[in-house]
């Protein structure tokens, strides 16, 4: 497996693979791998001939006062994990490679980015779409895998790729959870023991809301209340948002037809955790 921080090297490598008729799969990440990231790499390896994983803690998607400096960085062990899974290359660019002097472009997707994390983290999605556009331009993958854990990010990237005719298949990977239901996240390691215990209520609350739906409830407000109610005895948790939205457009849904995305952001102490569940009628 090749590990490089050189844009020239990775783009030459990918160009060579394409010229040999090999398909290229891509998994963009910020590193500090857990089983969620690794599941994306497994999907990419199963569906393409060569897989490139990028590790880049992208400054432009962090807001002032967020955790850019303290974000965990574990590049050596990350590389070992993905090599074992069959990745062909890891691209670890420096910020001045991704954003060289004179870089002046910002990719901005309207609409889908306005609510949820877009409202909670102004500028975040411009950072995400811009870095994805740059990385897609370097790697020129046939497909790229994104986790449903970041459901709004997935919808935004799909929209960008479709609107800009980038010709990349975007593959959605299911959310990988800890045994007690907490969605895996590089940020879970910030949690104190007590915060970690209480954080399991996030998935419990979402599942309770889903149960209500399966019992026939179609009013979103009642599902949202069920979630909030589940967290009421957890003093270290604070709900930042709880929304019921269409999973493609991210627009709010009040009376549910047959599917809705319940998306939440909850602070456990100072750590912001996001999670979601796609609630659907059984066929
Ligand atoms: P990050 O390194 O946090 O930017 O995440 C890189 C990719 O991994 C994104 O596509 C995330 O949606 C995905 N991801 C993160 N956590 C999980 C998880 N628990 N299950 C599935 N995918 C995940």
C-alpha cells in the first residue's frame, strides 16, 4: 500500500490505474479510524479494483471555537488498518497542498445545507463540498463511499456530484454503532465515563420514536417529543436539534407519509454528537 502526501503522486497513480482499465474507489476521511470508517473501506474494496483513502483534517469545515486543534490524529495506526482491508493507497495531504496559495474557489450547495448541521455550524458544508470537490479532482474516482451517520453531508455531496456532473457514484454506508447503540465517532473519545453512559440514550430515544411510528403514529411532533423525553433524566445531555426531514432534500416533514429521517444533534458535556435514523413503513 502506498502512503503519500503528494498530490502529483496520487493523481499519477490513479491515472495509471484508470488507463489500465481498473476502477478507482475513494473514501475521504479525517482519520482517527473506528469500525465505521473501516466499514466504508470494506465497501469500497468490495466494489472497486483499487481503493484510495484520504486522511485530511479539513480546517475549512471547522468553525471558530470548534475542535480543529484537538481533533484526534492517529495516521500510523489508521494506515495499518486500511492496508489490512486491502486499500491500495492512503493520501495524507497537507493543508497547503489542498489549498495552495491563490486558491480562491468555494463550492456551495444551497437549500439542503440550510437546516440541521448547516444552521448549527455556519460555513461547515461549504468547507465539506469544497474539499470533496478538490479531492475528487485529484483522485477522479469512479465511486466514493460516505457514511449515513452524516446524512446531511451525504445528501449534500450527492447533490453537488449530480449538479456539477462529476460522474462519480456516491455509495451510502450504514451507521456502525457501539454495543449500546451509540453511533461510532472519532469524537466519542472526548466523552467522560458519565457522558459516555448517558450518550447511549441518544439511540434509545431514536428507537423509541421509531417504535411509535411502527405503532401507527404519523405526527412528527410526537416522535420528536418522545426523543426529547427519553433524554430528560440525563443531565449531561443537551439537545441542540431534533428534526424530522425528507432524507434527500432535508426539508422538514410534519405529517409523515411512509418515510422520514429523524436527525439529532446532542451535546454530551462539550462534545457535539450527531445521529439519525431512517424511519420507514415495513413493506
Ligand atoms: P470523518 O472522518 O468523521 O469525516 O468521517 C469519514 C466518513 O466516515 C464519513 O463519510 C462519515 O459519514 C463516515 N462515518 C463516520 N462515522 C461513521 C459510523 N459510525 N458509521 C458509518 N460511517 C461513519
